[in-house]
């Protein structure tokens, strides 16, 4: 282990970044074996890792990194080409290097046999070695392995599952996925992000706030001194007046009272100002520290490229993982806790949902399947979608499995709507598969995924189209520090409902409530929505045994929306909206139905924070219950419009991307026109938004190149630029742009309005 704590921390950060770069690069290299830029990047990472290991005397890691560098150097010189099988052998060396790096940073001793790993990387037959009895091999390989490096004249076998364009950037530290993923001895390692990188500007802002906090605190201390002086004066005046006869001179008292009034005035002014300032600075400081914990989702997403590659090879399937939204940020703890649920669902998709290439071709699909991992943000939530184009859910098999496992009766299953049947897959112990496999979790069901997501104050839903695929959608808060809630009154108590689940509040006349199949129902936007008293769901005493339309005023209520499900709740009163900190229950109450946790309100009252998903599930468990649902569209019918955004300024690009994503578009960014033109050929787009002045290829050149391709004749092109002369606009029209927006008068509403008209 490296003795110096500071050097150890630096090496942990640097080594894991280089190792992740090598892993991602190998994935890309399998599909692009002749790409010299990828080889150059890999070579630089291997060289830097070797140098760092040598400096800190991590000798065994240096040896493996040096050999890795040699193999890449040979490929760079054109002497050899790295094949898919060759990449498998290099992955063995990569796994061994990761173990050695962990050991150097204080981890467990890495039982790695260096000569054996070197032989595996060279493609030598392991049986030819003569290991001593005490040697332990941690990297499992077959007895006979193909050559890791094949001659250039040999046709490479690129991996169809590699994802050259969708690999997320590993800017932050990543955990280890060591050893063969499908090894019987494999066991999950707790995912922990050891280090957070912070831009100097954010630290400067934090230090400024901390300085202001110190100054404001000193002012508050002076205000407290005024209070102390006031107390002393008051005590003196009280003692003197107690001794003085009624006829005593009033001049002295008048002077003291005057001083007392002055001090009171100073105290009032100073206290109000400083307390307000202190509160503001403290709030900004807390917000800044909270922002430091926000990390991009690529921190987790980049773990899955290698996993999908290995799983698809093991299962004899062709699967490509596409990643979008890796730049979306969320709380560090949230990322750590979401890693396992996401991994489980992706493994499930590869094992259960994706067909073999032969099966896919027989039903008219491409032999290569696609799993798409996408993330985006709403105003208050983060949404992660895992979509595959496989078989989709078999509703008949789900219903039969629910009856077989005695979760529901046949009659109850017959009464369920399609979305309700699909949601049965989240029931404890539920599975339609007769065989438990290593790939899809060794029998661990989606109920564990649901439990983990709900523990993070999130929700999970599913939409499926038979034969076309399935989408799992996770919604979770961006930060776990606080939650915005709506406070409602039931009886003499208040209950909190997370605001992200509240579609609206309403007042409804008792005469507007009508029965459907015996259930109280109201209309919302022309659709029927079932309603129920919150007290009834929580099994609390109702305020009155029976509400009478003749003598009751309008009833207050809350409309909840979770995915496609809707539920109206009658409450006694709508109290307030607050930002609260939700405290989870202790070990004795790990899971309480209908309740997420508790909080203390500003009044000092202890308040239960309700679980909207559980409230809907509680209604489903009631006899003959059926929650009103929106019709489930066919997969892809409600797909987001995809915008290609080309902008070389990272600040402008980030701002425009946020505007477009907030408006509901999916955005793919490009750093210049050349980058945009390449990405335009990778997938369909609904519109192009581009700057004009960019390196490599300008926006005008990009528009001209786009219009030269017949298939893009109708593709909307919007130019957003600081060039505002008539000549510039004329040039934009000549190259085929549909709209021209100048940055000097840039209005995001104008951009969105133009997109709405063109897309």
C-alpha cells in the first residue's frame, strides 16, 4: 500500500480514471479497430498509468501497464490489429491492473499471478506455464485462448455490441467490476464514490460565502452584546426603582428610560437585519455545499457498457447499449444507491427481454438489439428510462404467474387493467421464468428494485408493447437533502405529500361525484378519476360517518399522478406547501405501508410524509378496486423529439441544452459543425439547431452539407448566431436554413416557438 495518504488519494483518482479510459476505449476499438485516435488515447492512458505506478513503486502494476502499452504501441504502428477476441485477453490484464491499483490504495491483497496474466494478454496457452502450488489466479480464462493480437492481414471480428458513440465520459471515480461477470463466485461489491471533483470557481464561491458567514456571525455577536447591555440596564433600573420612594426624582428614571428605548430600537433594527442576512447566507452556503454533491449520471452509466458486452457474448446475443443524458446531475448518494437497480434491470433485459439474433430476424427485426439508457430532468425530478426493443411483457404469463404464486385469484386478475397487470412484476417474489439464471439476478426480483427506488423517495413504472419492447421509468429527486411537500389536514393532524406526485389540488361539489362500478368518481380533463378519502386509505376514523350532498360545502382534494396512474384524495383541509427534511424510520420500522418517513414542521409538529405509490397500491388491494389509468400508448408513439445542437461554446451549449430539455426535447450535442455532421448520420433527428461561427466546420457549411443529402431535404435547420447583418441572414437562407435567430436579441421563447412550428 502507498504510505503517503495524499499520494495514495491522488493515485486512486488518477489510476481509476486511466483504467476506465482503457476499458471504454477497448469497447470502442472492437468496432473501430483501425481508428488511430482511439489507439492514441489508449496508449496515452496506459503510458501515464505506467509512469504513475513507477513513481510510487507499485511494481506489479507497472509491469502490466508496460505490457499493455507495448501491445497498443504495436497496433499504433500498424503491425497488428486488435480483434474482438484479442480485446477479451486485454480485458483480463485490465481487470488484474484494477485489482493491483486497489491494493496499492489500501484495498485487500490482490492475488494476481503476473507471469500468468502476461501470458494471457499475449494469447499464450495457459497450460504451457508451470505455476508453483502457492500461485493463485484471480483472472479466469479457458485452457486454450486465441491470440490477443492478430496480424493486420487477418479479418478483424468487431463486436456488434460495442458502442463507439454512446460511451459516457468517466470524469469521476468509478468502482471496480473485477473478474468475469458471470463467474459463479461473483458477488456484488458495494458501490462507493470515493472522490468528488470540484471546479475551482465553485470552491471560490463557497469560500466567499463562508467568509460572509463569518462576518455576519460577528455582527450577530455584536447584536447579542446589545441584548446583554440592555439586560444589565434593565436590572439596574429595576433595583433602583425598588428602593426609591414614590416621590423620588423622576429625572434619573427618564434618562434611563430614554437609553432603554434607544437600545431597544438598535436591537430591533440590528437583530432584524443581521438575522435576515445570516439566514440568507446560511441558505446559500447549504445550497452550494449541496451542489458539490451533485455528480453526472455518467459516473454510473459508464459502468454498463462493458457489462452489456460481456453478458451478450455469454448469452449468444447481439446487444448494443446506447446512453443519453449522462450529463444530468444528481446527488452522490442517489447515484450510489441507483447503481444496483439499474444493473439488475439491464441484466434482466439482456437475459429475458432480448431475443437471439435468429429469433429477431424471424420476426422482421434487426439481428442486433438495442438497450437504451436515457436520463433527463424535470423541474424537480430526475427521470431514468431503460428501454429495449425485445419481446415486451407477456401479460397472459404475468397473470398466470400471479395466480400460481397465489398473489391474486383468477377473478381478481380478470378485473385488472393492462397497466395493473404489468405492474404485478414488481410484486415480492414474482417471476415468470421457470429457471433462475446467473445473468438476471439469481432469483432476486424486481420487487427489490422497487424497494430500493422507493427508499430513495422515487417511483418506478413500466410500459410495454408486446413484440416491440419495454420501458422501465425511474423517477427520483435530484437531491435527497430536502423534499418539497404539500401539507393536508385529516382530522386534527397534518400529513405531507411529495409535491412531485401532486398533479393539482381541487374543490369539488358533492353533486359532481358519481359512481362507476360502485366507486366514487370525478371527472378531470374529461376523464374519469376514482376518488377516496385519505383517512379511509390510512385506516383512520372518518370525520363524519356519511357525507351528505345537501349540507356539505365543496370538498377539498388532491389529484395524485404516478406514471399513467391517477387517484383523487379527499382531505379535510389544504394546509400549506413547505420544504422539509424527510427522516427515514429506524431499524424496527424499515418499511411502513403508505409512509416514506417523518419530518418536523416549522410549528414543531411531527408529520408523516406519505408515499404516493403506496397509496395507489393500497387502493388496488381493496376488494374490486381499480385505479384509473391513462391509456398506455404503443411504444415509441410518445417518443421525444430529438434535436441535434451544434455549438462550440460550452457555456452557450449547456444553456441551450437546458432550455430544450426543459421543453421536453431530447438533445444530442456537438462541439462543432464537423462533429454535428458525423452525429447526424448516427441516428434520426427531428431538427438541427446550430451556431454559425465554429471551428472545423461552420454552421453555414453544416447547413449546406445537410441540404446536399436528399434524405435531409426536409430536416428543419435553425441557426442561432451573433452575426446579425442582412448579408448574414441572406447567406443563411441561401444554404437552406429554415430560421435565423441572433444571440443579441435571443429569446428562448422564440426558439421554442420556432421549433414547435417546424418539428
